[in-house]
């Protein structure tokens, strides 16, 4: 890392968040880098939506635009955008080894390191610790146990007059969030990860069908029917206002649940997602990395900014200020980080063992694969089809996409 002063600075543009606290926090550290190096930074605010952000990047790259030097990319973007991103290995000098290996693997294609992990993410289970204690229940270890516990406590709370109390909420809208949830259900039930490491389609199996059918049974029973339109913030809103026992969400929700004005402050616990007799619980690997555009007029400075933004010092502060989990395992031993993000030991284990979406296998076809997957899962949740029929059709569709080459 350099982070040193340059006699004659340049202007580097970074894409800091679509809005909210993270946007301000991101640009704050970008400006710190500018002061340290004598350069200037400008913010280019990409849209907040996952799909809109990817569409914008593809549009800019198609035009070979130099408008954006450093860009945040989701863990599913590298294989889609790889031809337009700079190889960062000449600049990192081995520092990539300080990050979780699975995040580096996702960001490495054809031996090119095309992004540096910025913060890590994986699905986790939030639970109302006070209510589990009240009813003498433990944190569920399996999906069947979650179903039974949610059913019992929901019934008891409703009998006590809380008609709008629910057992379990998650992201059920036909979007990438549902793809992450459904992958967790299927993988932890022994149904695999849609396809194997060689690209062989594996989705059409009884364990995958069973997992989807189980989730469909939640809707309208322990889960509100409105879950079919829930994204992350909708889910958090129900849970944080005290109207749900369990919630599947990303780690970011922890700090918000602990805010002084949160109705559930001090009442929430975090755990690994449940598993089954066929496999342990896992979270889908999420998170964002910072990449440098191949069309940047200042690639060395842009790479230096990406290194600074993903450094241990910045990741530590972002964890403390915003519960954004570091991508560096060593930081999960830091006392200040541990007190800010919840149960650091659980989160480190979740992140290390997270299931990875088949992005590097499917390449630029991943958005098409994922859309087919979450639409199929949505159809099962809405009881428009069965799990068995859904996985059978998915296998056919995936094979057709594969023939078109990924």
C-alpha cells in the first residue's frame, strides 16, 4: 500500500452507495485517502437497486466510459463484468491473502484479481431471545424445529392478544434476495447449490424439492402472506417493530435493532440459520467488493484508493460505525469490532462456511440463471406449482442456458 503524498494530484471518482448512512461513511473514508495522498475524490452515486446498479455498470462499460474509476460490486458481479475490470494483483503485493479465501476466490477469474473485498455478508437468523426464554424454547437447530417453535409461540402470542404477531419472516419477493434464501433452504437440506463445481446441473433432486415445499407451507401459517413482496427492509420493519419471532436477514440489521429507538433493543440474538438431517445450516455468501474500471484514466491512483478503502483500519471503523462485517478474519478477534457486530464468533463461522452462488461457473449468464431460480421459488411459495415440478423445470431451463454457453 502506498497512501503517500503525490506532488501533483489527480481526481478519482468512486461510486459510494445509493444512499443512506453507508453512502456518507464511504465518501468520508474516500476523502481521508484524498487528504493523505494529495489527490481529490468525486462521488458518483449509483442506484441502490441490485439490478439497476448492474445495468448502469454494463452501460458505462459498453461505452468504455471513464466516468467511474472505483466501483462497488456485489459478489455476483465479477463473472459478469470481468472483461471491464483491472487486474489488481500488481498493486496488492499479496495483501489479498488477509481476506476470507471464499471472497477472494469469487473475485479471482483466470488468475486475475478483479476486485478487493470491502465488507462481507451472509444470511443469518435473528431471534427474540426474550420470547424463547419466556416459552422455554431454544434457538432452532433445524428448519423443522424452527417451524414447530414458531408455530407454538405465534399461537401463544396471538392468544395473548397480539393478532399481528408472526413466527418467521424472510425475503420472499421474486428478486435476488429470494434466490439467496432459497439457496440456503436447499443447500442445508442436502439439495446442493443448483449445480456442481464442474457446471453439472444438480437442482432436480428430492431434497431441493422438499426444501421449497417446506418453505411454501410457512406462507400463510407462521409467515404472513405479504412475504411474497418482502425485501430486506420490509422484513426488518416487521421484526424490529416486535411483530416476529424469527427473521432471516443480513448482518447489517444487527446495529439497527440495537439503536436507542428500536422496540427490540436488547431483546435480539443472532445465530446460524437452521439445517436439517441432510446438512448443516448455511448462509448464502453476500458482500461487496471494490473494483477498478479498465477505462480509468488513473488506474494506479484508483487501485490505491481501493486498497485504502478495503484496509484493516477502514474495515474496522465501518464495522464499529455501521455493523458492516469485515472481510478480514483477523478483525473478528478485535474487541471493538466484536462488541459492535453482535456475536463475532458466529458471524466469522457463517462467513467462512457460506454457500456461494454459481457465479463463476455461469459467467455473464448468471443474472439469467438467478432470475429463473427466484421466479421458480416464488411460484412454489405462492403455491402456483410444487417443489418437484419447479426443480424439474429449472433443470431443463438451466441446461438450455448452458447450451447457449456460460
